[in-house]
C-alpha cells in the first residue's frame, strides 16, 4: 500500500522537485518504507512505499521498456501473475516481480481498456509521454482515494487532500454544497471535496488529462438486471466457493498478514475461510470497549476458538480528544462516522503484529444486512395495502405536514406511519440515511442558506437511484449504497484509519466478481422470512459455532451520546460554540441543552458539528505549509 502524488504542467512550465518531495512527505504514513520520484521538464511524480510484494525491487515510479510510460500506483492487483504471463507471451519484458509493472505493460497493450482487466484495489496515475497525457484511475468501489486540482493547464494530484494542498501555491475555498452534503450524510460524497477547487476521481472511473482539457469515463458498473434462477443449495455452494477464492487471492503477501475480527458475521466468515485455506492459524484482531453494549469481543473469542485462529484482543479506553485530533488530520475533510474511532484502534492493534489485514467490509451492502433494508421490505408490504393515489395524494402530504415529535410520542408514531406509507422506496431510504432536513437547515446561518439557495443534497442520490438497471426496490437501494455510502463512508473510513498506522487492509467481500455474483441473486434470498442476509448466513452456517447466528446485529460503534454527557462534555462545549459565519449558534445551543437533559439523543448531529469544528481548527484556520506537516500527538 502506498501514497502517490504528482504535477503535470501542460503549458510546459517546469515542475519544482522540492514541491513534489513536499507533497510526498505529507503521505509518509501511507508509505514509511521508502520514497521514489520521476521528473521530466514539465512532469513530476512522487511515491511513498509500504512494501508488500517484491520488497527488494518493487520501487516506484515504474516505466515500460523505453520509459515512455510511467506509473505511480497505490493498491494491490490480485490477478497480476496471470496478466504478467499473458503480457510476457506477447513480448513484454519485465524488470521486477511487482504488480505495479504489470500496469504499464497492460496499458501499452490495451490503452484505456486496461482498467477492466485489473482485479483488486487501486488508485493510480499513468503518464504517457508520447501522447502528452496522464490518466488517473480508481478501483471499482473506491477502496483507494485519489484527489486532484485541475485548472486546464496544470494538474496536481495526490492520495490525500493535504498532498494536493502541498502542491498548490494558493489556498482553497470552502465548498458550500459539499458542506451541506456533509451535514446530510456525515461525509462528503464524490466527486466533490470539501474545497471548491479540488475533486475526487469517482470510483470505477478514469480521467484523461491533456493540453486539450480532460475527459472522464466509467469502466465498470454493478448490474442487478440478470437475476439467475438457482436453488438455495446451488447459491450457497457458489457463495462459499466465491468467498474462499476471494480470500485465497488476498493472502498474497511477503509480510505478516492477519484479519480484523469484530465478532460480527462478515469478519467471522472471512476468518473462518482463512482458517480453512492457511497452513497455520490465522492471526485475528479484536478491540474491546469497556462500555456496556458496545463490545462483541466475547463473540469474537468464541469464533476464534471454534476455527482455531490465533486471537489477539485489546481492551481500550479511547482518549476521545486526542484520537479525534489524530483522525481529523488523516481524514482531511469533515468526516462524522464515529466508527472511525474503533476502526483506528483495531488497525493500530493489528499493526503491532502484521502489515496486512483482511476485513469483512461489504457484507451488509451485498447481502442486505442493514436495518434500512429490512425496513424497506416491511414498508413495501405496508404500501401495497393502499392504492397508489391514496398514498400520493393523502398520506404523503400529511406526512410532510405533520410536525416532528419525540421518539415515543403519539404524534411521532403518526408521522412515522404516514411517511412509511406515503413515501416511495427512494424517499424512505433517503429519510433513513440522512439527518432530518429541518434540523440541519436550522443549524445553517443565514449567509450559508443564501449561498446554498435551494440546493438539496438528496438529489445526487436520486441520480444514482435512477441509474440502477432493476425494478426491484431492495436491489435499487443496495445499488445506491454501493455508489454512495460504501464508497464515500465505509471505504474512506477504513482507508484513512488503517493508513494512519501504515496498515494495508484488504476486503474479500468487495471483490468485484463476488459482488457481481451477489447482484445476480434474487433479493428475496437476501432478506427472507424477516431474516437479513439469509442466504449468506445459510451458506456459512456450518463454519460457525452453534447459536452464533441467532444474536442481534451489533454495529461497530462507540458511545458518543454518553461521551457528550460525560468525559467529552466540557471540551465539546468549548469546541462546539466557537463563533463563525457558518452555523446558527442558537439552534446549536438548543440541541445541546436538549441532549444534556436527556429529552432527545442529538449525539449524531452534535458529533457532525464537533468534527466540523475540529476540521476547521486544523485546516481552515491554518496555512498550507502547516497542513503539510504531520502534527505531534500524545500517545494513543
């Protein structure tokens, strides 16, 4: 795993080597094992390396035979040996045994069609001297990040925002619509970044930059259109074989390797598969939190004992203020998924023993494991009891008109019923994944509301929803999750938290072949008889201890609500109410007071504001030079 960066000036202006070195230095944590550079008069490429494969010779940047094509690459290509063999049979000459070198020769052979052949996770840049162009590309679900600044004549790119900042002379301006997106979803969805001037390469896309501008292409999409008719037994066998194979290819490593083990279904299935494949017991890593109701360590122990894994368990008492400061620096943008904290701690625990860890990410998106999927199935059955005209013309307007109430009140239950019946599948989904519009807009200052005009963050989700090539309601929201929440929350969370400690994380359940298999399964097998992930549980039930699958799903979370009322209270009060021109402090004070008095749990929106404030202090109110330096932290 690595960090990449670079500058191309299409006006022919020279690229300063010190700037490229400074950009690469900001990515030290992503590649502590070494640095590499390539310079031409108007091109500079930088690379920080975390050595996993071909440790001795796999240094980057890497070129083709005549050095007309160069690449810097972050990720792993799991089918690189097959591709290498094919390319050698066509006369290509290799100087290393790395997966990176396969990319330049594959591009020589196939041009822009090369990305379809890559199986793995990646963010990369390909400089083509003959065509005077550079290509930026990301893997299919965005496991690896890639940011860029482009002003027609000059391209600056990097694995992280801070690297791009270090390569630009002037500062950046806050993107108001990205801020509105953040308050709606707790993250900034691609292709936006929190800055107006910087964008993200979308997942499953590549962008070609040249003196004529840029053009963007999608090279992959997940299709739910081809549902296959198989028996449950056949699906179970296919799923078992597919996961075993995706785990097997991810065991490729020249350094110590293990797996996260939360105690949940997905990471447990991955560890169980590792135990079947490996000749030695797999290393499995669990973090335990002392707060009651926030630990699955007992289940992780049970699973590890059952499959014979070498279990490493660490009980942590998070230092909330210190770890937040650390994560703010690594995430670069406001990011309010609080599960970043346990993800950081389990990454840190694993890194003390291994350099590569497998994870269970992707199981919920592929096999309908989130509560919102169950709610959609239930709501679809409820909506079917009423005529469409009645739902649209009566229930939906009443649901919008009915004032919000508290969680246990009759008015809340009435509003909830009217919304569930009146909303369509997309509206119901959006209501569940976004913060309430009346709350977030009441938090915005008048100036911010004026700048936003009538901007609605949910419209971009509607665009994804309409592109899903299926009429099945459950499959459509699964597709929507893959395009948004999975890419811009889950993958971002894991990448930044693991790279903060220089740990590579691989996700077998996000292998595109397994995802395509899951998309061909009928949705009725993913949620059946009120059982979420039905087919996944049935396929792997024999791998688990008796009773392991009967417990309720538990999220990977920390007690944010309790922190705001306890150990974080005084610090959070000081942070939250710093005056600025973005937020309405009166509304914020009301939310804070109601949370403190236990009238309502407003921890999610308060955490959203808190993480924004910490980001502002680190990035908005500091210079570009300051951003480029790794801040000092107390020991965590």
